[in-house]
C-alpha cells in the first residue's frame, strides 16, 4: 500500500461526500475550462484580425470613390512627402487601369458602367483600356444587379434596376490591372509569386506582367505566355496567388508601364503607405493627411471597421479571462475548504500516523494527493461539461458584446472591407467576423486548462496539508 | 535500557497549574514487562506520552540506550517513535479503511522497507498475534475489538521497537479477551526480549507483570517485586 493508493482510498472513504465534492468541483472546473476555450478562441481571432488590419494606409485623390470622381490626381512627387512622415516605413505608388474585355468593350456604350471598384481602399481614377484577357469571375446575381443599376456603392446596397435587369448582357467582373511601384498588392501585402519571377525594377516601363492564378487559368497563361493590353503585347513574367478569388482576377505591371499605358506619366491613382507599428497607425494617418493636404488626398485605413470588431472582441477576451481566473480561484477555494474540513475531521488519525512514525512530509503528500484525486475526477467531468458548453458560452459572450459594435459597422467608406478587391460580394461587416469566432474545445487548450486547475489545486491543498504538520502526535490520546 | 530522570509535566488550566507527572524517575531493563496502575486522571497517559515522545516534558529527561530525548529535534523524535517505540492504545487507533495487513505494514513503509519484505513481515506478525489468517486482508473496522487490538499489537511490533507502550490495552475489551491480550504481551516480551510498559487500572492484570508501579499525585512508587508470571506457564 503506497501513499498514492492510500490517498485514492481516502478520497473514496465517504462516497456520497466525494460525489458531491466532485460535482461542485466539476462545475467550477468546467466553467474555468469553457472560459479558457472562449478566451483562446477570441485571442486567436483578434490576432487574425489584427494581422489583417495591418499597418497599411491607403492614399487616394481627394473625393475619389473607386474609379469615379476625384479632383487632382496624386503624383509621384507626393510619395516623397508621404515617405517623410514619421513612422512611415514605405510608400508604394499605384496606377490602376480599367481593363475592359473585348466583348464588354463592344457591348458597352459608355465604357464606365462595367466597373465595380471596391469601396474605400480600391484603386481610383483608372483609365479604360481594352485587353484580350477573359475575366475569371462571373459577376453573379449581385454584380449583375449592381451593373444594371449602375451603382458604385458598397456592393451590398445596390438597388434593383426596373426596366433592364432582365435584358442586361452576361456580365463578368472586370479585371483589375494595376501598375505597382514595388512587389506588393493593392493592400500593401508582398506578392506571393507561385511560378515564374517578379518584374525586377518596378519603376521602369516594361512589357512584362504578373497575373493572378485564376486569371491565368481562365486564359490558359503560363510564365512566358503573352497577352495584349491596349494593343501592346505583354509577357507573363510570373503567376501570383493573392489567396482570394477576387485578388487573383488581377494583372500587375510596373508602375511606369501603367502610367505609360494610361498616358499619364507621373500620376498615381493611389499610394499604399506602410506604418512601422499598429500603435502608430492612427498618428501616422493624421500626420500623412496633414502633410498631403486634406483638399488633395484622402488617407484611409481600409479595414477601419475591423478595429471596432477587435476592440469589442478585446472586451470579450478580458471578460472570459477574468471569468477563467475567477472559476479557477473558486475551484482552488473549494479544494482548500474541503481539505481543511478533512484535516480537522482526521485530526486524531493524523496523530496516529505521527505516533507510529510518519514524517510530516509523508502526511502532507498524502493529503495533497487526495486533493488531486478529487480534482482529477472533477476535471474529467468538468472537461466534458466544458466541451459541450464552451461554444454556447463563447457565442453568448460575443453576441452580448458585439451588439453595439455591429450597429456601428457601416463606415463612410461602405460596409465592405475587401479593400480594392472589387465588388467582392457583401461582407456583413465585423459582426460577421464576431460570430465566426468558433469556440471549439481544442485538446491543447483543455490540457493547458487542466494543468492550471491542478496547479491551483496543489496550492489550495498545500495550506491544509501544511496544517497537518502542526497537528501534534499527542492528538492520538484525545478522548482516551 | 530505559532511564527516566525526574520527569515533570505540568498543564495550565485557567489560572491553576496541574502536575499529573511531578518528578518521576525509574529504570527498566531490556525485556522487562512492567505495569503502571493509578486512578483515572492520575497522569498515566501523560507519563506514557512523555516516554513515547508524543509530548515534551516540562522538565526532566528520558534516556533510551544512552540517547537523551531532551536534546533531539522534531525529526529525530519522529524517527525515535518510528524505530524505538511501539504504541498500543485503549481505542486501538487503527486506520479504519485499511486492511489488517495494510495497518501493520504502515510503520514499515514509513521506515522505508521494501514492499515484499513489508508484506511478508506483516503476515508473520499477524500470525504471532494469532489473528485468523482469513481476516488479514479484511478492513479493520470489520474486526472485533479483541481482533483489532491484536492487529494494533502486531503494528506496534512492526519495526522491532525497544519499548512497547500500551495505554490501557484491555480497557475496551471484555475480561477474557483482555486476559488473552495481556498473555500475548507477556509472551512477546519474553520471545522478542522487548521491554513492555502497560498502563492499566485492572489490578488483576497488573499482578501478571514483573514490575508494578503506582502513579499517585504525580509521583511513581513501585510495589514489591515478585517473580514473573509467563503466559500460560
Ligand atoms: N493537554 C492537556 N491540557 C490540560 N490538562 C491535561 C492535558 N492532558 C491531560 N491533562 C490533565 O492531566 C491529568 C492526567 O491526565 P491523564 O494522563 O490522561 O490521566 P490518566 O491517563 O491517568 O487517566 C488529568 O487531570 C487531565 O485532565
Ligand atoms: Mg489515560
């Protein structure tokens, strides 16, 4: 009979009480684990959102919305002004071109209604040119609807055309062509070139281009293949993968080449400005706006509304963390009280053990082990509770905290945060992201939680275990 | 050999101090079976707890084979209880949810003996105290009082102590069972050459011991020595 076997035996001495203790512990431990799972899910989501919000600012000509409107174009000279703003690490000039497919060009009378730029962050002020490429994406119901009504809105507020909806020609989403000053996409992210090479020096004109994977597939293009834009033959230098269908329906040329194609040398349709850290984004945005002049340029943070989501998720994160710690503390307290009770109850028996020569350490270990047996049982039941309850708890926490956030989603730039991906369907805004936090009880998180529970249990059991050291062996004679 | 030197133990109850042990001195040779009689509350248990290092004297000393308890730290006193002393109590004081064998093995476990050796010795001790072999694995709270006291005596013998201290070992037993227990203690003291000090208020049981002490008003006096009465002999 070892100390452990004796502890296990002691844990089951009073079966009814053991069952009651385990049940209470299971509730506390289950709650703690559920809160931990919710917390981890939210932490993960916040990181994901923060990464997507990034440190990128987009500068458009003042008043520009997509390809329409706008006052004075941006110039290459302004990139230097932007670069001089504190905390700005890089400025990349962009020149967007509107590529019309040959079929669209022939069926279109105005040449402007086919464009659906992404709101807010989309490249603005493009010049329409014809290409022999086929767009990789059909517009779908919404695109057609928006096309028919000629809306340049957010992709979620289009009104249905009355007369010509049924007669509109089959419509494909336009191909985005952008001249880039560096090997980054329109959101400032480095391009992921999956085959072929980059364009080398992005500041000189060259008839090489980078093509998105879906577009390349649709047009059977490989590195080395050719296609035409405005009658010029371009060679595909490389294929990139932007990670989204819309992002891959795009062509990139060098900045100088795009400026030449549009016959607007020195002009930019947008600048992508990268700031050195998340904390400095707001300050840099203000400084950049001031440096460029509010009458000349609009500085936007494309995924602004995500921050609302992040901050509301942050509060969920904090609530769940506090609840986790509180539930953990409760479990520890339960252990403490139960063990104090057991030590008092077994005073005499502890005296017997000391009278027959048990060391204080042996007795202390025996009590801690007994507490751990109870906690182990509580953890098993608690983990089961947590794995059923955590999803519900997480979504209850999130929905109660995101109500305010969700109603504030519609920023002036429109609801989408697709940032220049062009008519990419109606994202529901940050509220959708919030509900997409799925709190699944991952074994790793549960295991970490159980480790924490055991840590707390040891601490909770230590005090009573140390109390046993103060019980004197003379207790054995009590009542004799 | 046990030497007791001018032991005093006083308690404060309210503003009164009582001295149930007030200057007790005696010596016991190895292998002696001795008894202490005295009225209830005369301090017999107090004296025994001082001899067994369950309690510390107000003054005086106990010297066991030349080692003085007075100077020993707590850890050494624990070791003394484990190695040199075996206790037998009126209320048996076994661990109720353990089997007879497990109870007897406990002191050996505390002494660090290997499991197989513990089990073998526990079984042999339970045989010596004449516990039914089939009751060895039974939980002790399912055993009768006499059987529990046999288990307790086996436990006291576990680490081959120099001194067994028995505090009214027959107090909870009927007369006949009590007599068996005393005979058992007597034969053990002879067979193992172990010193045994039994506290009892049963004069007829005390008659069967080699040396008989009486505790009265804190002082110990010895009755006339008479030849030892062996168990069944
Ligand atoms: N811890 C204590 N505190 C105060 N008084 C005590 C304590 N232990 C024993 N006594 C007193 O000492 C006296 C002797 O007790 P005890 O040794 O148990 O007597 P006996 O075993 O002979 O019946 C009694 O009066 C008892 O109340
Ligand atoms: Mg007594």
